[in-house]
C-alpha cells in the first residue's frame, strides 16, 4: 500500500510552514543594509582590538 501526500494550500503543512517562517522573521529582526553590516563588522573588530586578545 503506497501513501501519497498531496500538499494543498488549505492543508496543515503549508500553514505550519508559514508560521515557522513568520517566527524566524520575527526572531531575526529587520534586514540589514550593506552599510550596516560593514559598520557592525568594524565595531566588532575594534572591540576585539581593545580586548587585546583577553578572553571574555
């Protein structure tokens, strides 16, 4: 006996998938621009330089 799973827009799997994506988007926060990524990377590297290799 073969089991075939047919996904429909009204099924539980698409609804669950949409909820998972919504939760991921909520947790990840707003998207960052390239400028914001560069600024963040520079700030993190400056913090590491100030620590001078000391473990946190």
